[in-house]
């Protein structure tokens, strides 16, 4: 499964992503919509990777990933209403602490956004 980024305003693509990485304290808005694979548990305990869309926001010095799923879908995917993190020395740090069962989602989102900057 591939990943993709859909920016809120394509004309400002480079500026948004560069600012996301270089000046994380200066943005306060939705900056992107991304899709990344997330494990879902289906019947029989089978786990499958399904692509989930997330809105990416910059809020008060940290970032927030909000899954575009219903409450029932979030429960099946074991995702909270939002995943919050900050950037420290170029690396994501979950605001839930070191033992965040969904950190892989945060890491995948940051990697995707960083890869997009390199492609610009």
C-alpha cells in the first residue's frame, strides 16, 4: 500500500512542508491531509493493513493527527480521537509518552511529510 499527501493549498506546498520541519512553533492550522496504512483487526483476529486518512494540524507548538474515521472505525483500528506529538531535534516525540502504542502512526506520518519535502 502506498502513502500520499494532499496539501490544503497546493500552491504553498513547499512553504508549508519546509515550515512544518524548520519552524514548528510558527504554524496554527490544518497543514495537510495524508493517508497511511494502519493495522485493523477483523473477524477471526486477522489483522490487515488499511489506508487511513489523517488531517494534520499545527496547534500551540505541537502537531496533531486526526484520523478521518467514525468512532466505531477508530475502535476497530485501535486509534484515539487524535495523536499529538512535537518535534525535537528533527524527530517526533509523542505527547502520550514513551510508551505510545500508536507511535508507529506518528512516525509514518512524519516520514511521509519529510519525504515530500525532499521531492519538492
